[in-house]
C-alpha cells in the first residue's frame, strides 16, 4: 500500500522564530485553556494538537496566555484554523452570519479583534490573517474568545512584523531538538488503552523495565471517560483461565456506553499502572517517529509532548504497538492491511468478491438528560436550530436520548487520513438531530426540559490498519475450529461486522451515520500467539485491534476484554525475549512451552475483584452454556 506523507509540525510553548520580530504561540501550551479542550487525535494528519471550543452549543470560557515581546511595533496577527463545516452542501461561499459554526475572536491585551475566525479555510487547515495590533516590549496577553460553542478550533498564532510571512517556516524555526529519555527500557508499550495497560503491567510484573507512552491525559482508550465504550467479551476462560486477571483489576464495575464519566473509572486504571515499580508512565506523549537499525529492528521511538511540544527519544530492546492504528508498525515499515480482503485471498464466505476500503466506523457518542434548573422553574431548555445543520424529519430523526454504538460514521472512508472529517460529521449529525427534536419534532414537548449532557469529541474508532504476523487469523479458522498449537486467550464475541444502514432503513438522505451489524456466533477460539508480532519487523509486538487478522476475523477479536488478555500474553512473551535474548518469533519456535506455563499461572495481583459479567455473548462452546450470555446484537 502507498504510505501517505505524515506532516509533523512540533510545538513549543512560546518561542522566538528566526526573526526577532516574529513570535509563535502554540495554543495547547496556553497558560489557561478556559473551557477549550486539547484535541490531539489528528496530529499525524494536520500536524499538531489544537484547542477546540467544545461547548455543545454554549460558548466556552476564554483560553488565555501571556507572551513576551522584545520590540515595540505593529504586528500582523496570523492564526492557523479552519472552517470545519465548509464541506457541507450550501455552506461554502456564504456568510458566517447565516451558516458557519465554530467562530471565535482573538483578544489581544484586552482588545477584541474584529475579524471572526473559523469561517475561512473551507475545510482545510490554513493560516488566516486576524488583524494588525500594536505590541509593546514586555509582557502581553492573548485570548481565544469562543462565539457559539460549536467546536471552533485554533492551532497556533503568529505575531510578526513581516508583511507576507511564511508562517510555517517561522513556526518550524521554533521546533525543539529532541532529547534522549533519562533511561533505556526493556520494552516500550505505545498506546494506553486496555491492551496497552495490560501489556505494560504484565511485563512489569515479570521483572522488565517498562515505559508506557500514551497520547491522552487519561488511560483506557475507548474505555476511558473521553470515549465511553464499555468492555466486551469474556475473560478468564479456557484454555488459560488466568488470562484476564489484569483486566479484572482495571475494568470498570458497571456497564454501558455513553454514560456519566464516573462509570468508566479512569482512576482505577491509573492506580494499577502507578503501583508498578518497574513501569514508567508517560501521559500526553504522542509517538510520531521511529528509528531502526540496519537489521530492521526498531531502536527508538520519538514522542512529542502534546502540551509543551518537547520531544523525547525513548530506546528499548522490544516494542509493543497498542495504538489501535498500528502506528508504530506503520512508521517502522511493517506489513499491514487496511480494508476488506477479497474472498479469493482466504476463501472467507463473508469477504466481498473484490477487495475494497470498507472498514467499520468511528462512533461520536452522546447522551441527553433533564436540566434540573429548567425542571425546577418549569422552563424550556433551549438549543438552537441553525441553517448549517443537516435536515431531519419525523421519519429520519432518532428519538433516543443516547447516541450509542450504532451512532457510527465514516464507513468506507479512510479511518486514519479522514479521521477529523469523520469525527466532525459525527458531531454535525448529533447536533442536528438534537436540534430537530428540540425545535421541530411533533414530540418536542418531551424534550423541553432536556439538554445535551455530553458529546464525545474523541471518536471511538473500531478499525484501521492491521499489522501482519506469521499467522493471519481468518473467518474459516474461527468457524471451522482450526485451533493452532500456539493458541492463547480465547476470543468469544460473535463475528460482529458493522455496515451502514440504508436510506430505506433510516429515511435519511445524507451520508450514513448509523449502522447495523451482522453476527455469527463462534466457538471460543484461542488466538494464535503468531498474530501478536510483526512478520517483518523483528522486535515488534502488537496487541489490540491492530493484530494479524482479516477484516472478517476482526469482528470477534476487536473487543476490549479480549485486547486486555492479548496484552497480558504479549507482556509474558516480552519477558521471555529478555530472558533468552531472543525475538518474538523465537518465543514461538523455541520457548512456547514456557509461554504456556506463564499463561497458566497468570500475572494477576491475586486479589478478588468485582465481577464484570456484562456485555458478553453466547458461544457455541458448551463450557459457556451455564454462563449468562446475551446475543443482543444477533441478526
């Protein structure tokens, strides 16, 4: 596959550029974010973190910072931003007064600049001129002033005395030189979702020095309070009942998608990681560079701090890709697939006749509830119906108070390169549907005292790259019980594949944003160890949804409890790599019996933990017959 160029622009807090009369401000490094949030999801596509005014229709508090000026003068002010809705039919070329969401102003030294930002750039990130300002030597201030709460975004600001500046060049001059980490590690795990946590904890408990690098402020990935997807599938089941012990330690007690923040128990995950004496945790660190040696082994990864812009080079003997997107493997040149294989490749009955780019999508979940103040006052809780919103009607509108797993966008689009578009479309339809219910629905009285309580700005992605290992798990392996001698944890979910609902299903004329699923109940299948390491990068493991499976087989292996157990296995294998000075492949060829012994013993803390008997499904395996399952998505 062609590897797209990754634009990577690194940031600094406040740095003087090549000219003494140019100043670069990175918004993620502002002193006070106010009500804005730091969005790091699209750094590999648009080059940087940025601040997002995610107010769900209510303007957020100003983001503010101070900056130093060396010389008095008149400065041109340039802002890197975008009109996030410019691609919607009817928006381009019209005025901000009528159609454009995400508008904001700059306030410099208490003076609000008149130009409205976020209305330019027509769907692409671009430097736009905000105004001219007079700055005096010494301390100055700047603020981002949100106007509507509908996801205005600002990446960076340049103050310069140049009339026609090259803002990218000025910014590039501020890029800090990467420094080495304070120590080297036995294994580095990139990605702090359920798979990454379990990989890191497992390796740490077996005596390895471990670094866990994660690009968000909280752990858990899709199971964090930022995305809010509950854990799924069985754990602690044959053939290795102790696999899943770490999952039990970190897993939330309660079930449910798109629930209040506390449901996902971020602190529970963090406390387990912090308790490991051999494990160093690096939050807010986005890995975006890989160095290899002449043999093809990964030597180091470089991560950028998503708040300060500092770059650090981390070295280790072994690496684990738990990014979901296979980013470490991609940058290291690992073989991968993306999309659906043709049926002829593996003779899978559910595969299409020809290969294509269809993947499962990303969910922007949300939920609504009663506004207590409106209830007390018996008043209507308002939400605007605006011209830029997409049209709904009595048939097409979803009347739920929750956008759950089926609220899923981007199927058929590139889940990596078009990630921001997909997330933004998820926001658009959520706002538009809610506006219809509040203002135009025949049942709008039912929603009068209700408001949007939470809308995710971090999209929950299901599928992108899959890194190829020495074994590629297929539909036929699962359905024909083609068990392998290196089987590990059992995948127990159905083969659950999502596809967009049709216009006939939804009565919605626009791009699909709701999905349905096709499901096959499977025999609990022990995933082969050979699915967990790269076939062409000698020291790269993977755990999570980016392991070596086909698109169809991913339908069962993509559940997070299964990911956690994969991580436990990878941590065990990494300990054998250190013990014997060998590669992940050598564990399979020479040390598989010892890995099996570790899987039988497990690496749990030995304590009792609350049961997590939720979001599980039935199996063809008779071992599961006395268990409580639920084929809640079977079609």
